[in-house]
C-alpha cells in the first residue's frame, strides 16, 4: 500500500508523520511518499492534499500535471483528504475571491467554498469542535481557514463551528477547513485510514 502527500508546499512533513503514526497505531503497513512531480499519483492507494496557499498550489499542481492525475484517481475511488487549501482545491465552486484570483479548482467535491472565511493569518485560532463519529471534541487549528458555504445531496457534513461548515465528506473524499496534522490528536487521520 502507498499513501501520497502532495509536497509542493504546506504542512507536508506534519501530514507524513501524522499518517505514519495512524498506520502504526492500526498495525498497518504502507509506504508514505511525498509527491512533487507527475507520475506518482497513479501509484498511490490514498492521497493527502495539505494546506498552503491555494492559488499557488493549484497553479503549480496544474503546471506539473498533478491536477489531472488527482482527478482521475479520485473518480476511480482513491481516498483523498484535503486540509485547508486542500479543501479549497477539492471544491467544484468558489466565492468571489476564488473567481477574482483565477483560483484553479480540481472540481471533485460538490461543495462551494469561501476561501478565506476566518480572516487573515493573524486571526488564526484553535478551538474544540464536535466531529461526526468522534466520541469527544477535537482541538482544531485554523490558519487563514476556508469554509464550506454550500453542498450537494451526496455530501455529508462532518463538523460545524458557530454554524459554519468546516468538514465534509463525499464518497471517497474528505475536506477539512482546519489542520489535524498540527495537533497530537490522531483521530482524524485514523478516520481517514478507515476509508481504505
């Protein structure tokens, strides 16, 4: 088994470590690889799209040919987790800021995204959230976080904060507005492992 972390920018190492810890806890073996170039995505059994600057990330993934590979494996049912900028990239629709910046979207999840729902970097924060399937609250880290403002019938809302949707799942894909890889709480990565 092979799990790929898109490694163009963002919290790559943190996701690699978090998914490796989840594998160890589940007594499962997998190779976790960092993906910077075309050709590796089709060899993966699961993918993680980390945070970063979504416009840059989308542009570089498109230029490298990774975006088209991600679309193909997603449609084939490969599990994908997108966090923060990864959530933005998974969306089919974006807000005015997405349109204005020419943000490239993978258009995989039937969600509409507000790219900068929680303000600038200095407005970053942590808080406890309820997450569907977890028995106790999860300490979520929000950094220039997006939100989900609309969703289709096949999308399951997993978490909200103050009435704003911050996590959702559609079939083999999960989108999170926060950064589970920046906490010591393994439960979100454990949940993702249950997809495959």
